[in-house]
C-alpha cells in the first residue's frame, strides 16, 4: 500500500515563500513573516465529539468512526458519520458531523443562531467544560443517545505550539485578540490561548463570527497580545 503525505496547507506554503523572498532580498522580515509558523484562521461549524460508547449506541455495537477528511490539527478528522440533534418541541438539526477521534466526554458545539433555531439556551464555554450545561437527544441509524449535558457554544480560541506562544509572549489560558481585515473588518477579543507541542498555529471561530467578518481564504488576520 502506498501512503501519500497530505499536501501542505496554503498558508504554510505562502509563509515559506514569503520568508524565502525576504531572505533572498536581504530584507528584515515583518513580524508576521518572522513568526515560527503561519497563522491559519478557520470557521468551526457545528459538530459533536462522542465517546466510543455513544458511537456504539448510535451506530451499532463495535462501530468505529470512519475518516471523511483530515482537519488542520494533526490526527483530527471529520468522520463520515453524522447524527440528528433533537431539541425542544422536536426541532432538529440533521447531519450533525462527528469529529474524531473519539473523546472521553460527549459534547455538541453550536453557534448561537443554531441554538435559537433549536430552542436552546446555551452557555459560552471552553471546550471540555460542560458541567451544568444543557443536554439533548441524539439520533443515529441504530438508536438514540440521551446526553444529560454537553451542549455549548465553544469559546473562540487559538491552538499554539510552545514556539508560537514564546513568539507572541503568551501562556496557556491567557487571552489574545484576533484582528481581521477586509471589507467587514473587526477585532475579536477574548481569544483563549491553548498550548501543546502537538498543536499547529490555528484560530477557531464559529459560523456566527465567521459570517460577521465575511471570512475568506485570503482575508488578512493578525494575532495581537
């Protein structure tokens, strides 16, 4: 079997080219170009994280998540499997994508507009902080799974390698700002910093935030301490 290496992300290629051009010209690199890694800003659409036990209830005993496409963070992927989220008064969101690999808790991440459509009131929380949150019913092809809690709007955040954290002068748990350019320019405050050796430099905002700034692949973005 031939294993092919994934193509580098566009931002990584542009970052390397920019560094090479400045070095070739003998010019000082701008701050963004001299960063250890390129900044990628992605819109995180509604999705869920499930435990292996929940996956088996929804899809059948012994079922494992299957790969649909890789995400920017190493080892993370969107699964082929989707579920239906049932809200109050039988309002539903169908084809809710599961992200893999499986986790140790069950969590659904929605934008506020999603929650309004379902009839939920959801808190703004860092991922994984689900204590005391709203629950819901999930439906899969093999059965129903009731979540007693775990429905949140995920706090916008930035994944960082320790080298990135040192470059920007921040520590895990601190806040940064994300300055977004373009015709709908805005600055997002309270961007939670998450640091791990396995992380690539990436900001996650939700669909409400992405629509507000009309985020496009070529929209200029800058991290500010």
